[in-house]
C-alpha cells in the first residue's frame, strides 16, 4: 500500500500535475480548462500556511470568492 501524502504535499502535487497537463495539451479548449485548474490550485497552494507559522494548528484556510479568511 502506498503512503498517503499530507494535505500540503497533495495540493502541491495536484498543482504540478495541472501545469504539466496544460503544457502537454494540444487542444485549445481543453488547455483553457486546464489553465483554470492551474489558477484554482495556485490559490489553494498560496493559501497554505507557512511552515514557520507558529500559530498554525492544523486548520485548513478557507477561501471565500478567492479571498483567504
């Protein structure tokens, strides 16, 4: 059985995979959809707390219309 990734690592892997798929895609309509996934996963990765954030206690940041709350 494969080891499970942490939430942080899984989001980063998803973000990297989205960029790889968009780069490899030849169909312009599909490429645009994949780029949207890239932007969405960028926001999720950007919202991750810093590893040095001493006040972080495992809460997942909430995004409301693209704004971290």
